C-alpha cells in the first residue's frame, strides 16, 4: 500500500503547528521540509521524533519506507533568507 502525499500533509498539519511545509515523494520514499514552532528548543533527533509521532500508523506500519527531513523553527527559517 502506498501513502499519498496529501495524507502525510494532513496528518502533520492536524497534529503540529505548521508554518511552511514542502513534501515530495513516490508513495514510499519521501522528502520533507517543515517549519514549525513546535521545534523550538528541540534537538534534530527530537524534531524528527515529533514528526514520526505525528505520522503515527504510517510509520509504525512501515507504509512510509524512508523519510528524509529538514526541520526548522520559524526563526531558523527566516535566517536562511
């Protein structure tokens, strides 16, 4: 079973405050760029754990085979220009 990009985006937006989100993928392998205030004060590992937690069943049931992430707070994103 393949996961739709829209399903991942909805899951993330329902469970986390999202300022900016770019998602690409082929149904099993995905690339995510996400900006969220929820990442403030978190290490990269904790940020990724938060995203995995928001995706819930898709990650546990291995519907998402690979997920590459870039995670930023709004302040970090603004500094990138």
